[in-house]
């Protein structure tokens, strides 16, 4: 295992974005386009008795108002179909859609629509209905519950035991780019411009609910201004409603959500209440782990984050049980948010490990080393690789952990108390099927085509880089097409799986194209390479060479394939993998606490991560820093506040919903460790987008305890908890 050397090419779309040449889907306009605005319910649970649209229709420029009474019908679906029934499931649910010639008119008309409601009883907080908790079908992509050994008996017999309760609040998706859609019908064919994390999934969903063949639906998403889970399934009901309206009115329709509507209509991280029980021997060896989670879901859907996933496999322990339960609340539907499950779950697990370390008077790293899992006990499989021990070593050395005093409250800088904390991190290395094509024109320009998306994380750059390196051409000579369902089907952008999924497909397509080019050259009597053995021909900088003979790809193509050439490839994960695939890391935090004001500042964060093959260290570092910033927000800032009496979100704006800003940024020190990954069919790539968030909130909370001696188990950490 070695440190990553940075030889990153420049970002592919950087100049396009900074000059404004990159056209986001929200900037697309078309002739005859109508603007849409939503009318939303103010109650958490109700029946709609009537909708008076007269004032709205009287406004000049208002074209129509769609409600459950006049909207085209959508077949029953797994998602919440809007404007189809007179039932309100949460405050903020759309009950009508206004269409007008301008956005200003649409929103003014929406404000004038009068809706009569009959309120119905509503559970507006998880704690109001804990007794109704039920087991979901799954927890994310994992089983709802797990069990090995006899954890209850092991807890009772343990020399040391802890029983702790941890809570994490609801978090909202607030990407800088709001959700927007432009739906345009041409006869029976639909073109949709929308920032999407899953263009092919959105195409399939739209075709199904609109009764179309998928070939008649095209979804385009060239650029995204952030996604993090919000531009997938949770946004789909509004997306489908806009497409339905465009069909009904026979004109293109554009719908853009307001910032307040993003708090209710694009998904959110669910609130969790976690109970974590630990049993251990006096030397710190774990004897039992029991992790029970209760979380919020909506009244009309079911979603559970895999909160206890790290507890199942992170540490060696013979007796482990985990459960996930849901409580239905009259609130918006939760969905994946960056590090879904593993983010909140690692806060509980890694905080509890820190508490155990103090109970046993052990260094927190030493406790974790003693419980290192040399295989995945939950899956019953060996690791493909696990660099966690090396992450501890590298991170600790870089941070200066050896100088950390064991006793809380002993570090200070002037009137500020300093604290050092750490936590481990893990996230599954997922993959799904992907296709890709790599072509070359007669002038030697290369084009990569893959129907995946770029959320801003660098997918354009990596696609170009992969093709350039595998084919042997300059990076600057590669063009990229993505974000369009007319392209070969690529992976969705979520679960840290996109890059790991398309990498083997792109590299294989490029290798096939390279082999084709070499074969044509050695078979062509007019080529300087004629008669050479194909395996003796190398390609670099767009030139084929064998000994002292050479020919450019452009010269070859102009002669043998003036129309250009293209190769395609597909890749998919094993149906039954023989190894367990995870990325691992260790994060170290230093905090400064003002004892008089209770203010906490993160002074520095050091992260060491082992995540297989790093394709682009510059982009990878950016991903890790972004993940750490999300961890800061989880630890110190973010919380969606619900008025339990009204069932409404109180802080549905960026003035009252706190997020980390530039002034909150610490010094970041990122260390990436390369791993040999011969068993991972992704070309050795593990996803990294989620891993930086995992463990970070716990490391900060553990540092706050080290600074103050106060153990905070309820996030976010607020001033009043430290006064």
C-alpha cells in the first residue's frame, strides 16, 4: 500500500463552467413554453373539499390550473402521484399546478388559488408513535435485521458493558441548483430536460406512468449543480406532473422548485433514534454489539437507511444483532442523502467506541486496532482489501495523535479549550451494469459516449482520462458525451458507484478500439507498420510505434476508415461475489471550544483513506473534502425543525437552516492510500463520494468530549449543550 501520486489532468469542463458556456438544464428555453407553479397544502393531513381557481384563471396570462378534478389520470404507481386524489399526506404537498405564460404570472396565480380542507388526525413527530414502529422490507440495499451469535447472553456476561442512546435529526437536500424540468412533447414523443442523477431510471419511470414505450422518451441532463440523492426518485412525482401537464396542454412546460419547496419535495435524510449496546472484555476485545434504530418514514411510502451497516461488519465481534424500524409520520418522504445510513450510523457506533475507550482507559486507536476484523463476519467473506490499519497509522502520524493527552479538558489555547478526536469510516464498494462507447474520427479526435451523469464531481474529466490513457491519445484530444438516454446506458449517480461501474466498460471499449486500429495498421501495405506483430505495437500521444517505425492514428484513419471507428463494451458486477468490497478510512478532528459562549469550531481535519485505485487524485481530494464538510454540517449545523403542532417545517430557508460556510472551514489534510484490488472488477476502483462523510461527525463529537468532558449524543452539537 502506497500513497497516491498526483498527476491529475485539468478538469474537462472547467472553462465551460467559469465562462458560462456550460448550459444547465434549467437554462434551456423553447418556443411556446409555459411556466408552472405549485399550489401546496399548509396542513400535514387532510382531505381536499374544494379548489376555487376562478381568481387564478382571471389573471392575464394564466392558461390553466390542474387539480385532482381535471388532470389526466396516471395509473397507480409506487410513488406519490400528484393531482390525482383529494388527499394530503404532508404539509407542502402539491394539490394544484398553475400554468401561465410567465413565471411571475404562474406564481401570482398559484397564490390566488383557494383550497378548502378538512383536517384529519396526524402523527407529526416520531416520538408520538414509537409504539407503532414496524420492520421495513429492506434497509437501503441491505437486510432489515441481522444476527450472529448470542448477543444478549454475551452482553449479560461481559466484564464491561455500555448502553447508550444517540439521535440524529432530519437533514434536507439543498443543492445549489434547484430541481427544474422542461417537458416538451412532439406528437407521442417526449423530451425532458432536467438535472437528473439517473437519466435512464427517469426515462423508464416516465414511460411507465405515461403509457409510452421507453424509446419514445428522451431524458437529457448535461450538467448538474449538485445532487447528493435529491435528483433521483424523490423528485420524480413533480417531474412526472410537469410531463403530464405538457401532454394535457399540448405545450412545453417548465417547472422550477423554490428553495422552500426543496424542503418538502426532493427527499431528505430521515431522523434516527439509535440504541447501541456494547459488551467487552477488560482488554477491550468486543464480546457483543447490539444496534437498534428507529427512523421516520412517510404515511404513503417506506424508506429505511442502512444505519446499522457499519456495526455489522466494521469490527471483529462474535455476537452482533442489528435492527431497523420505521414510524410513519405525516411528513415528506425520506430518501438517500450523502452517506445514507452509514453517516448517522457511524456517529452512534464511533461515539460508543470512544466512550468504551475512556471506560477502559485505552487509546481510541488502540481499542480499534484490537478489534480489527480480518474478514467480513457479517457476509462470511474475506475482504477484497482492507487498509484500515494503515489508515490509522498514516492518519495518526499526520495528525500528531501521539501527543494527545488522555485526560479530557487538558489542552487549551488562550481561553479556548482544544480537543482531539478520531473515528473510523467505511462504505460499501457498489457497482452496477454499464455500457460505453469510444470512437475516433479521421482527424484523430476521440469521443467517449456513456449515458451516466456528472453531478459536478468530475465524471466528464474521468471519462476523458480513462479513454485517453487506455487508447494512447492526448487527454486534450478527447470529447465526452454523457447525460442523455440516446447514449449507451450508463450507471446512475448515487451510492458512490458511478465511476466504479463505467470504468471497466470505458477501458474495455478503448482497448478494443486500440486493438482494431493496430490490426488495421499492420494489415495495411501502405502503413509503415505493415507486417509488424500487433503485440509489438505501442500507442502513445496518438501515434503507433514499433521499433523505429511509426504512424499517427489520424494518418491511418484518413486512409482506411475516413468515416471513423467506434468500439463498444459493457461491464457488470459478479452475481455472487467471492469477496467483500468496502472502502475504509480514519478521520481525526481538532476542535476549539469557547467555554463562555459554547461555540465550537473545527480547527483541522485529517483523513486517511484506502479506496482501491485512485483515478484522479485532484478530483478525489475534492470528493473527500466535500464529504468532510458534510460531516461538519452533521455535527454542528444541520437540523430540520418541525412544528409538532402544525406539522410544518419552521426553518425552510437558508437563513434559518444552518449549513457550513467558508468561515467554518478548517485545514484539511487528506491522505489517499492505493490498494491492490485484483478481485474488484471495476479496474480496482472503489467509490469515494460517501466515505468522507462517514465517521466525521463522530470524530468531531469525540473531540468535543476531549475538550470539555461533555459527551454529546444528540446532533447537532449546539451552544446550549456546552454552557
